[in-house]
């Protein structure tokens, strides 16, 4: 019985209070995602647009999200017959949230994720595993970016 009162006293508030009409949801919907180069960029941009609800606000974008990606695939384990037995795929993003009215950079941050891939005798299976890893990493990086943008948009404006 006392737990809700104690939580209310500490200042915690739900981030998405108000649902689709809340301040954070409206702020996220007003973010335009710039084009991102490459296949990884296409995957990350689509995931960002889906999560931000971009275009649902109906008006002009208040913010622009610029993202640069670094996608790396490197061999890790060398087997006795001089073949690679394991790979690591790393996807890093440097992103900036820009206020379109003033051109001011509101947020400048990075996000990243990595995945391990077993290299098997079937080249097709290895390529499929690399593509699946890239798709999963793109979703994970997009989630991290949206969470950070939402936290930043929730902060009150500085006087």
C-alpha cells in the first residue's frame, strides 16, 4: 500500500505518460531520419522510422536525426587448418539530433552492438548468419538510439 506513495515521492514518472499524445511520443514523432549509407544504413533507418513513428505527427519535422554507421566483420578464431572458425560483427553508430529551426545540435552520442557468428562448412549458412546478425544489430542499435533520444526529449529545456 505504501509503495505507490513512496515512488511518487521520489519523483519517478513514466516516460511515455499520455500515450501517443504525451510530450515524448509527440517529440519522437517530430524527428525526421536522414538517409544512411549502405545496407546496414537502410536497415537502421527503417527500424528508426518504425520506432519513432516519424511522419505520424502530420506537421513539419522539428528535429533531424543524422546517423553515421561503422559496420565491421572480423575473423576471430583460427582453426588448425588455417580457416576462420568464428566471426564478430560490430555495428557502431554516431548520431546527432539537430533542431531544424535553429540548426543547433541537441544531442551528439554513439550507440553500438556486436554479435558472434560461427563459421561453418556451408558458405550459404555462414552468409545467412552474417545477414541475420546484421539485421539483429540494426534493430538493437535503433532501439538504443530511440531510447537515448526519448530520454533527451523528456528533459526540460534549459533556461
